[in-house]
C-alpha cells in the first residue's frame, strides 16, 4: 500500500475530526443518503469555496485552514457518491 505523506495524513485527520462532529445528526455517511444529491453537494462545495475566498481576502489563516477542511470534505463526498454509482 502507498504510504501517505505526513501533510496528507495530518489533513485527513482534520477532515475526519470535522466530519465526526456531525455524525450524531447525519450519520457516518450522510452524504450517501438518497435525499443528499450530488447537485446539493456541488452547491455546498461552491459555498465553501466562497467562504474560503472570503477569509483569504480578510487574511485570516486559522479560518482559512477550517474552510480548506470544509472544501475538501465536500469534494470527498462528491467523489465518494460518484464512485458508488452503479
């Protein structure tokens, strides 16, 4: 198996940590529910990118880190949904 780079491992842990916050409300794979469409996830990804650009323009590094995690999580959800399509 391919060994991940340290920066990828660190980022993946941050992504997982953020996802777990919503597990009680949405479940561990909430993005796979029928009512959560790919279109919805793409719209949310766009919103998160806008939020990232906003904090970037305001020079808020800690907020940028949090928004990067949100962007990555929505991108992962889209990737996962597409991967599971038959």
